[in-house]
């Protein structure tokens, strides 16, 4: 799907509002923002999902579970960004955070000009423009403060539990939740460069009108109470609007691992995955393979490297399971799933 030229945007007189979605260029953020886009679009509100052509393509390609017809209603705006290197992950790094993605994060800052142009264009043809952005790139939308009929909201992709810990670390205050105080500082789990990058967003975050969280009171009521308190939110309002899951899954071709899973007894299969930003060393892969084989349980293992800045660059790391174990693993799970440029399920 191509981009929409700003000059060809024709407002529907019945549509008083337009929404601009500005995601952070990492899979867990892109995916949640796309699900939010489909939810808003279902109310017949035009939604513009903005980012580089590469990351918009990534979001569409991995829109598993979402109805293709719903995704097709989203206006993907392929905006120019500063060129960035697509670096390979470094599994042996002492800090397991995917620091190889930092050039991508830095390049995203160049979206400010194009995003501002889109905001101003839509503000002339709509009564109200709502900008929903990831707090990690708040500075990209900071010019919303100069547009009288536009306002911004931060959409937080982390759990409420994690957001509480993060917010109190940012404020330099003691977290009110004892269990969170027992966990390592978030600042020790990320790179120094990312810490500085996050700090650059703080001033721009002051322009937001409120906060949205991908959770609900049923799941995380106490955390939402803290996040909505005056100490954290100030005079801004906050809402738990999740969990964002498709109400009706698309009727797409099923992956063979799902057909195999349907034939197993309930609660009899271990699902192993480390997400899209974690890479294992060869030694860790070997140890995990041995442990899974010795467990005697059936399992589905998503064996993949962390995403690169451009997941479509065609360079995929290959894996070799320990000698003598590959056959046993294949016999148990019926397939070895090696993820390339998409999610497993």
C-alpha cells in the first residue's frame, strides 16, 4: 500500500475529526499502535499512521490476526527519514538491550518536519486533529502546541505495572509499590544512549493533553490508580483502553504449527519465545535446546534473532541445534520454526 499525498487529502464533510498515529519504530510498539488505529477507524474516523516506508511496511506485514479489510482503511503515510544503517544484533553484549537499533531511533527524530506538515494540513480541513504518539518520540510531535485545533495524547505500550516503575524512576522518587522497588532499575537495563534519547523527550511530553494505557482496571486497577494520580499525571486525564486485541480474528491461512497445536491435549505444550528484541548466543541456544529436550514436554519454540532496523534487508542469521538433538526436537514439535520477517502467530 502506498503513501497518501498530503495535497490529495479530501475531507468528508461528515467527519469532524482526524487522527494521526505516531508509533515508535520497534515491533511491539508498531503492532499496538496499528491495533489502536483499527479500533479508532472502526468508528468511521479517518486515521493516518505515520512513519518511514520501511516501518509502515513492517507494521502491515506483521498485522497477524487483524482483518486485512480493517488494515486497508488506515491511511499509511510513508514519510521521509534520515537514512540509517540496518545493524545486526550483538547477542554476546553484556547489556542485552538491542542497542543496534539506536540509529533507527535517532533517524526517527527527522520525522518532526513531515509530521508537522501533516498536522497543519489536516487542521485546515478538519474541526479537530488528534495526535496519538508513543511517549518515546514525543519530540516528533511537539509542534502540535502551535496548532489551535490540535491536541496530543501519549499512548503507552508498556504494562501499567512497568509504567509505574518507569515513571517514579523518571521523577527520582520512591516507588509506592514494594515489589517494584525490589526489581532492578530500568536505567540499568537499557543503554546509556537510549537513556539520553528518552531524556530528550521529556520537555515535549509536557504538551500532551492526556495518557492512554494498553491495559484495563480489571487487569491493573491499582497501577492505573497510581498513573492517574496528581503526583504522576498532574492535571492530565488518563485512560486504560486495553487490552487491544482484535474482537474477531481474520480468516487467514493458518500456520502449520497451529494445526499441530490443535491436536495436543489442553495445557500440554510449552511456548518458548523471547520476543522481537532479544538475541541468544549459540551457547544459550544449545542450553535451551537441551533443557527443552530433557523436560519431556511438547513445545513450540520461536527461534529467531532480534529485529534489525530494516527487517527486509534479506540477511538472516541461521541456527544449528546441538548435534543429536535436532531430530528429537523435530519429532516433538513436528516443525522447527525459524522466524524471518514476521511473527510466528
